[in-house]
C-alpha cells in the first residue's frame, strides 16, 4: 500500500540480474493509465524499462493496480525464445 504522490521504488527481480544477463529484456507495467498490461495491444499502452536495478515511480490516482513484470529471453539473432511474467497487486490510497 502507498499513497497518491508517494514515490515507490520498483526493483528488478533477482532472476533478471543473474540469468542470461546479456540476452534479456525486462519491463514493468504499473497497471495505471498508459501502462495497463491487460490493454497491451491498445494504442497508448506501454511498459517501462529499468534504467538500472531500480525504477522510481509515482501513482497519480487512488486505486488498486495490477503490476506485471515481464522478462523476455532472446538468442543471438534477437529472436525471442521465452517470456515469463510475474504479477503483483498494489493499492494506492489518497
């Protein structure tokens, strides 16, 4: 649980740091407007990438959001081999 306007720090899961560290892409979908994985194929929706091991983020509206972490593994030809996801829920209050 966090409050509207409170900065949250999302961290990359351990797996993404230790496995296939040269051939993966990692993103997070925070579940709020513009970042809703349930609407992944809708215009204006996109995941965010991590600039490092952490991503600071601030929600602007109260609600319960589904956070989706996506890790995709690629081969040397940039072909996706496997995609895994982890889903969590966060409640944002006023």
